[in-house]
């Protein structure tokens, strides 16, 4: 049995944040039924398309292991079906703009009355406050959650990161909230509301920067390069380039081939316990005892000089040669891997972190599998559903509606014209 087998999810999510959450739950074994608008479905099906007439990778990579039912919720018969789903599902997950669910009549009070065991989980851009009514996408969350103001270089503009911490990060938070509420329900017998705002999710991932904001009140941040450069700090945490956010100074350093390869770099951490080994590797044995370099506090004002010297060494090696040598001495480091290198990395394929999936309309493609590995509940990644592929199946086998009712629903157009044809 899969870990979440038996859990039924009414997946009312779209774009990225909500679908990431429900995809994880599906990978853990939940039966995730995605409700989509007839005709178009999740807007991402048609965004950033690369293969004609096939669902985009944007959609397929976020909606594995789900079923799809098309329902026009602006049609009364569509809402009727939706309420039938509310009655039998354990969790409803949604990430509509603020107010949409209420306008559909799916208020928490009404849902809780119809199915007191149902958990209703929502992603919104902001929690209660001045921006609660705003629509939000990834980069807005990164900006409002403190990530952008602390990312990039001191003399440059704020930067967003390629990691989708606003969307996928919030989806992860929401999934944890849902399984926690499911566990709580085993004691209470009741569902509850689970809310996660994207701003809050991003801030949670930026907590070291709120740490630094408070440290700033007690003096300069000595592990930031800016300190060694003698530049004064302002009243807010500055952008710190590639400085390490932890207590062990680190930087991205050039490796052999950097002039032509944009990813010929390595992240190098001058962890205190292995400082002597670092000195030996780079050929500066006197730094082991020299009072200007021997202890971490003495090194802090000299980080630029120290990393420049280490870089002379890394530039004489490829990033993989440097990795091999440094790992022998237990010196923490990591190559800057391109997406091409990651896609081709055998060990990631072996563990199911990168998977090849077959799709009837687009053929084979690569996706990121489940990064969370459960020993008794392994993940099998199955292709995303075609739009409305399971409409009939859900009406008949899941909701167990009788034929007359199904015919009335199909005739009303609530599931869309395509499904009607398929049913006939
Ligand atoms: N049938 C009929 N209508 C449907 C439907 C269906 N199956 N599903 C949704 N709709 C309707 C809704 O009822 C709503 O109509 P009204 O505005 O008339 O009530 C309408 O679709 C629009 O929904 P939306 O507001 O969620 O979509 P949008 O494109 O306007 O906004 C987004 C998109 C992402 C900005 C917004 O959903 C949002 O802010 N979500 C919360 C934050 C979030 O998750 N952002 C991350 C997005 S990327 O992961």
C-alpha cells in the first residue's frame, strides 16, 4: 500500500503552486482528481508549448499521477457534481485568486457543514493584511517574501532566483499542512482549513536573512564580503552575492575552462575544521599557524584575499577534478551543474529523481521525480492526464451517479462538448 492510499483529493488547483502540492500527494498514493474548465483546462496546458497539439511540459511536469475531470462550475449542473465530490473527498486543494471560491459558493462554512471531515487547503499570495486581495505569481512572492532584496550583488539590482520558491516552495509547505491536518483528523474526526500564503512560504525559506537583519543591530555582518572590503552596512540586510549564508564562509570560484564554459565553477566552503587541509591543498602551509589566517575570526576581514588564493588553485583544475581532490580531504564543495549535466547525470536517473515519462501526444520527456523517498512507499511516476480523460470514470465509478443523472449532466454541457462525444 502507498502511504496515502485511500485519501481522495479534490484538486481544484492550477498553474504551479497548487499543482506541485497535489502532485506530491499523488506520488505518495492519494487519488488526486483534478477539476478543470472544459475546453481549456489548466491554463498551463497551453503555455510555453514545444510540441504542437500536445500538453506543454509546464503542465505535464506538474500534474503526474492525477485524474482529470472537466466541469464548468458556472453551470449549475457543474456545481452539482462539484458538491458530490465535496461529499466523498477527504481534501480539497485550491489556489484561485482571493474571493473566487466564495463566489462559487464553496465557503469554508458550507463545505464544513456538508462534509465535516473535509480538509480545505488554499494557497494565496498574501495572508490577511494590506495585500490579501492581490493576485500573485512566483516572482511577486520572491520580492514580497524577502528573497529578491537579499539576492544578487551589492552594487546590482535585486534578483529573483531560478528556484521556484514562491510556487513550488509554497506547494511543499501546503502539502505538509495537509498531511498534518489528515493526522489531526485521526484524533479529532474533523477537517480543518489549511492556508499557506506565498509571501510567508518564501519568508520561511529566507529566515537566515531575518536572522541577519537582527544581528545587524549589534554590529557589521563579518562573514559578508562587504565587511572585509571595509564598506559600511546600511540599516537593512544587503545583497551578499555568493557569500555563504552560514557560519562557514564560502564562495563560487572559477575552475579550468571558465573563459568559455559558463558553468565551469565550484562552490568552495572554508569550513573551520578542515582549514589546515585547505592550506595544504592550495599550497599555503604557513597559513595553518600564521595568526592572520589560522583562526576563523582572523580570516573574516581577509576573505577576498583568501578566496582569490584558493581560486588560483581551483582555476588549475576542472570542477570535477577539484571535487575529487577536495572530497578526499573532506573539504565541503560542490560543482555548478548545468541543467544539461543534471539531465544526463546517471545517478539521478538511478534514484528516480530524474525520470523519463512517456506521453501519448508528446512522446518521451524528462521530468523531476519525487525528491522525497519513502522506503515502504516508493513513487512510480505516471504521465499527466489528458484534459477530461477521466470525466466519465469519475461520474460513474467514483461518484457512482446513476445513468439518468449522468445523462442530464452531460446534456447540460457542464462537462464540455468533448466529453459528451467521448461518452457517446
Ligand atoms: N469552470 C468555470 N469557471 C472556472 C473554473 C471552472 N472549472 N475554474 C475556475 N473558474 C473561474 C473562477 O470561478 C474565476 O471566475 P470569477 O473571477 O468570475 O469568480 C476565474 O475562473 C478566474 O480564476 P482565478 O482568479 O484563479 O484565475 P486568474 O487567471 O484570474 O488568476 C492567479 C490567476 C494565479 C493570479 C490567481 O489564481 C491567484 O492569485 N492565485 C493565488 C496565488 C497563486 O497560487 N499564485 C501562483 C500562481 S503560479 O503557481
